[in-house]
C-alpha cells in the first residue's frame, strides 16, 4: 500500500487499462490529494484526459430508448 506524500496516510488506488497502458489514480481520503500515474510514471490530469479522449468509443448505447 502506498502512503500519501502530503500527510503520510494510506492511499486508495483505482486502476484501469487504456489501450495497453495502465492508469492508476491514487487518492488520500484524509487530505483529499490525488495523483495519476501511467505505467508507474507520474502524469498530470490533462495527460489522463488526453489519453481518454484519444481512445475510440467501443460501446455506445442510445439514451433515448
């Protein structure tokens, strides 16, 4: 388990795989800090958003039905 770099408490980690790259969001419930990592390297949130926006939609359902 990782510890927060701000307050040293335990972090919650949520991971997903986007086009073969592992993205992990680490969040501290004590001080509310968050960080993102791609394949073990720290990245900024805009890098995550760029990754997600470049992935073609694989599934889409109609919200009107």
